[in-house]
C-alpha cells in the first residue's frame, strides 16, 4: 500500500512540471552550441505570458532568459527567482523581456556583467544587489543598461563593488538609492552628491561654467518653507557664467537655486513644471525657458534681481499666481496666446515693469500690477475672465477690456485715487462697471484704438 502511494506522488510531480496549464512549468533550453542544457521553471500570468520563476544555468554557467518559452512570450523574471545562485557566471536577457523582479539576481556573486537587451523596462528593488560583476571592471552603459529602461528601483545595484562607469537611460525614473555603495556613485559624490539620478548637492564648485552630469533626472526636491538650495556655501559664492543641464533632467526642486548669481541659464524643455522660488534672492541676467515646459508654478520665478526680460515659450499653458513677484528689474514681458490661464498678482512688486503684452488666445487673466510702473493694459479680445482687481495698480491710466470679457471681480475698479479711462465696446460689461465706479468710458472697436 505504501509503495502504491509513492507512485501516485511521482506522477503528480511529473504532471505539474510538464503541464503548461499548471501553476508552474519546466522547460529545457539549449545553449548556443546545442550541447549543454539549462532548465527554467515558469508561470503563466493572466495575460497568457510566461514569467520565469527559477531554474538553473548550463554547465558553462550561462543563464539565458529567452524571448519565448514553449510558445509563450516571456515578459519577466519573478521576485527572488535566482537570488544567491552561485553557479551563474554569465546572464543574457533577450529582447522582449520587460521586467526583472525584486532581488531576482541578488547575491549572485560570481556573475559577470549581465547582458540586458533593448525592450527591458523595469529593474526591481535589489534586483542585482550585492553582485561583484566580475570579469569586467568598468561597465559601459551602452552595453549594459538599454535606453528602453524606464524604472530602476531602490538598491537595484547597491553594493555592486565593481560598478565603476555606466551611462544611465535617458528617461528612466531612478530611485535615489538605486546605486548606493558603488564606486560609480562614490566618484560622483566627490563633486556632485548624487543618489541614483537625483542631484542633491553641488560640493565646493568654483568653476564658472557648471555642467550637470548626464543621466541626472532630478534636482533635490526643496521646500518653499525651508528653501534648501542644492549648492553648498562655497558653490554659492561663485558667479556663474552659465549652468548647463543635460536633457535627462525632468524635475527641479523648489528653491534649489535660491541665492545664485548667474549670467545665463537655459532650462531644458524636459522640465515640465518650474517650482516655487527657483532662483529666489539670486541675481540672474538671462533665463531661457525651452519649448516643452508647461507650467510656471506659484512664485516660481519670484524675487530675482537683474532679470530685465524673459521669453515665455508657446508650450507654457499655465502661469500661476505670484509667478514673477518682486522681480524688481523686470521691464517688459510678452505672454503668448497659447497660455490658457494666468493667476493673480503675477507681477506685484516688479518696480520697473512698464509693459505687459497679452497676445490673442488667452482666456483667463489675473490682475497683478501693484508697485509697477504700468500705465496701460490692453487685454486681448479672447479674454473671457479677469480675476483680481486693478485697485492697487497705482500708475494705471488706461485699460482696454473687450466685450467678450464677462467675468470680473465684484470690486474690479474699486479703491483707486487717480483718474482712469476705460476703453471697450458699447453695452459691454466693462462699460457698466466703469460707469458704476465713476470712471470715464470711451467706446472703441478694438484695443488697438486705445492710445
């Protein structure tokens, strides 16, 4: 009776190993010479794709994660699938495998530099942690991390003692601890404190032209309260001719360049949002915003000395409130018609500002001329809504408001002491408010007729 039960157990094990519809399957894979075989186990996910769960390498130490197995497309390697395997000498992940799970190859200390093919998108937490990567002392990025990689999780390559030189994928979201305790990381920490792709501090730089290392995707996320700059005290004493960003940078931290003195800086279009207080308290002669940037956040470019003008690219969609507050040297600015919304109090405290040009296309505009030298404001014909009031625009003498503008602050003209002439169309809401507030109204066909 006992012998009969053992036969049944063996039959069940064989069935699970060879069945493609079971929880786990096994398949032999020939190496390139067709002699020695490796065996892989895998599971089928809900999409009918294979995920490698384990197995062994061939007798030469080669482990290949294939593009397909038993007719199934291989999409990934499961968590801990080969962790602490000491038999693996070489690893090749073929094209089409999209992810490597957490700790999948952690502790494989005899593994040479892995070959990762284009199509790989995600490298999970601790995936290659504590590997020596023997055989090649310096790793070259083009042969190591494919540009298709979009995510590298925390400690993915931590403690890899031979990881000295790599090129990061251009658009990857890289955790700040992804390369912790590697020679590559330590070499950059001498001048640039970098964690993964995040530039946290610039140490002791006195070079007037500062080039941010390629591969950095974000600069430390500062706080509008703490206003933490990315530069130490020595670096902040330097008067910079130029700061050059790589096109891998996608995020700037709030106040990260606060107090900086610089002649020119060009922010790449890969940075979609400019955060609060980016250069607050600094001296910047020229800021170039590239096509691609979409939002100038609350107070993003406030408190800058020396900035006389700035070009707003057509990609900008939103300019939030207080965006240029206290830019005392700003004299003239043009807002393109592609901007969808402008917040309130945008130009308050711009003491030398004499002209703001609003191009056709803008629909929502916030007032904000307190403390400026502006005498004339011409809102575009496309304006539907004007937020805030003109009551603090001490030097304003003439304003044109088109007939399409129907939304106003309830006290739009209130509290002014100087005379004001309002230009617009007969029967418009602008005429009604002007008369109610006791100001002269002049009928015109369009804003170009206003002197």
